[in-house]
């Protein structure tokens, strides 16, 4: 499973990527998670299974959903993002893939 996290500069989600990787290891789930700035979404989205936007770029949601209609694209829950809750964000990404 490939998960793309999109944020304003690509750096604010680095900690969240680490937390999600820790949660995946504990669950025994094989994932590849990357974080990139919203401006480079076209360079990384094709190889992603799920695209999650940081709350600070939620205004790009409809645009990115329109660009990738066959992929789940959603905004990360603001509370989970703020708390850097990698487990909940990972669980949400898995849930989106299983819809």
C-alpha cells in the first residue's frame, strides 16, 4: 500500500510519516508512506493508492479529487494531524482502501 501525504511544504508531515510507519510496524502492515508539498502532487500521486491532505491544504481537496477520481483522496482529521496520531491516520487510510 502506497500512501501519499500532501501538505503545504512537505516538511510538516514528516513526523506524521514516522508515526504512521511505527504504527504499521506494530500492526505488521506493509506500507510505503511519503510526504510531499501540494505543488508536486502530480509527481507522486500516480503511484499512490491513497492521497491524504494535511488540514492546511484542505482547500485543494476538490481539485485533487478531480485529478484522481479513481483514488481515495481525503483531508486528514485535524485533531489526528495536530496530535500526530499515526495510528488513527494509518487506520483511516486502510479503511479508505477497503471501501
